């Protein structure tokens, strides 16, 4: 089945994915394409509407990204947001000029009555804006539909051509009624029906997997996280026991994690091959202190174990992966290529010699949607809403060498952090919260005795996608509970510190 589709053309805004996520929340299927996608490729998808994203450049720059101007003539509604608005203005004969004051943050706009994009929305709105240019004069045939103190044209529209534009960002949470504005565009203007739901996704994905795999056998490397588990459950729904899941216990998991995975798979009647390779991983990690070397050692050991196990299980035709939509989107580099800060060794990185065809049932989904699909498939709430956990596990949360003793310290402390954060009702609000074992010892006093023991750092961050993050302002009572429990219950720790750095310039993990 094909869904009514909105195409989002990406001009490099940090909010492009957010636009798509908002549309998906409105039950609208959408795809992000690079700004220079050929017109034929856009038209082939028969979009119900097109959104031009924001972007960091000025339309007056020589090398500014531009889309094919044919998008305005496809007879489908187009909505330009911020840079997208300026581009539309410049392309259709209006005037764009540098703003006297660069607008960044909240602004108030006044809405003209009767504009379809603002149906059922109050006449004054607080909106979130971020732009250096503004529209001085709209193109011929356009009406001004909103104004602000600093921008004579905060929104404009040509009803006859079904072209719309906003100088502000409806997709960010700080814009009042932003979601309603997007809803008015897709439902009111584009005539979408909202045919993208997670239950329809489950049905369609199941049928697609059956068709792709035929009578073949599929092997799935489980990481224990939400993505690979949901992928496995979906594939099992489609092909039953022609799916085999392999879970490798790498010895750097959280407390009770391996047993929980076993139990979950038992409850779901999913075939699981459980391999306890923790001793081998610890052996390969012995003496390793450099973070990247740790990651590489864990990645390489995983491949060795997985390959050996898969071979022992006979011939497989397909490898299942929990690839998500953000991994698939062709990223636009209008501000220069991004650098690899840390190499991420996940199940995905199998070498060429293990030639499998791939089954990637979650390729269309954002993380929030994977969680909804997980719920739909009967996975428990607590699991589905788990905070992300890195593939190299606790190894990158032990600064210095990974040993069984040091693992036990960080694992116990991490468990206490999770328990207390959940008890305080903060777990879902945080992107991640965890303990890090520092490579230092310090002096303390316990009873009458002097101690010289290890230090745990608490890391708790709020983030939208892990790319940037801010340290969480945890209540002092919560910090007190975490600290006193760790010092009292974890033998070998006599000091707890709280990490108050944001990303950038720090990273979320300490290694
Ligand atoms: P950083 O530390 O780079 O982390 O700010 C950003 C997000 O990525 C996770 N992370 C990893 N995930 N393998 C993974 O699967 C890795 O090697 C890895 N390193 C960091 C981290 O937990 C955070 O959510």
C-alpha cells in the first residue's frame, strides 16, 4: 500500500528531522530528500504536499542551496519555512533583505483573519524564529498573512497557487500552536487523510518481510536494545521460526540485563541463541585503556563470536538489522562535512566476507515510532521506553582498564542511579542517566577509619537526539539519594561527583 506522502526538502536546518517527526505524529507519511533532488524524483512520489525546510545559509550567498523551481509548478501545495520562505520569495519575484536585527528566539506575531494555515488558531502567537534575512516584499500574487514587530512579512500565502510560507519554525515546541499550523497545512490545505498509523505499519511491514524473505532463513544479531528487538519480533511475526536470533553477552552489560533478555524472548516465544562470551571479551579488553581501542576490541570480538555462532547454525540467506530512518536519510552538508567524533561499533558493522542480504524492517521509522510499534507488538512499557545504551556498554563508562572488579563497581552504581532516577519520576525526561567510574582514588573517612577509594561521576542529560545535550538540573534530593546510596552500598566507592558539562563541548559518554 502506498501512503499519501509529504516531501520535506532539506536545506540543512537542524530542525529538518523534527518537521518530519511532527508530520509522522500527525499520522502523515513523509520523506526527507536533499534540497537538490531532481524534480522527476519528487514528482514520482506523487506527493500530497512539499515542505521546504529552514537552513543555515542566506539566499543571497553565491553557493546557497536551491531546489528546482519546478516544485512551485507541480500543482501540489508547498510550504516554505524560514530559509524555505526566503527561497520561495527570491524564486518567485519577491524581495529578501538582511534583517536589521538578527532575530533569534521568541517573537510575537499578529495573524490576519481568514488565512487557512491559521484556522482555529488565536490571533496573537508566540513563535520561535531564527533568521538573519527577512522578506521585505512578497512575490506578486501573495498576501501577507502574519506580521511581527521585526518582520513585516512573518507569513505569506498565495491561495490560488497553494503556496505558503512562514518566517518562523512551527516544528519546534516553543512555537505556540505549531503542530496545529502543520496540521492545517497537511489536512486542510493538502487534503491528507492521516493514513500512517503504527498498526497499519505492522501489517504492511509483515507482508513486506514475507515477500522479501520468501522461504529463506534470517539471522538477527540482537543488541538487547529496542531497535533490534522490535525488528526481531516483527520478522518473527512474518516468518516464524525461520528467524534465529543470536544474543552475545559481551560481559559489559548492565545489572541483570542478560537474564532479562532471555526472559523477554521466552515470553514472546522467540527463538534465541544465547552466547555467554563475557570471559572472551574481558580477555580481549585486558590492559586496554584507550577508548577507541576498547571500542575496536569489542567490535572485533563481537564479529568473531557472531560469525562463529551463525556458521554453526547452518546457512542463512538474510541478516536482520534494526536500521532506522535517521540512518538512511542522505544528510545534507551545507555547512561542511561533519567529523567522526567516536566510532560506533554496532551490530551493523559486519565485514564483507559475511555476505548477507539485509532485512531492515524499521528503515522508514523514527525512534519514537519504533517504540510505538514495540508497544503494538506487545513489548512492555519499561523496555520500550528504555534510555539508549552504547554498544560498547559499561566498558566506555570505566575510565582506564576494564576489569571484573571495576565492572562490578560501575554496574552496581549504575543500577542505583537507574533505580533512584525512576523512583523520582525523572527517567523518561532524561535522554540518559548513568554512573561513570573515574580512574582516581581519593581520601575519605568511614567510622573512624581513613579510606582511599574510587570515585563515581553521575552523568544525566536532556537531549532530543543525542547530537547535542544539556546536563539535567536534577533535584538536590535526588542527587542526595543517589550519592548516599552509592557510598553506602557500593564497597570501594567513597565519593560521588555530578557532571555539569553540556555537549558540545563535552560528549555524553566519558569515553
Ligand atoms: P556521545 O558520547 O558521542 O554519545 O555524546 C552520543 C550518543 O551515542 C551513544 N554512544 C554510542 N552508541 N556505540 C553505540 O552504540 C558507541 O560506541 C557509542 N558511543 C556513544 C551515547 O550513549 C549517546 O546516546
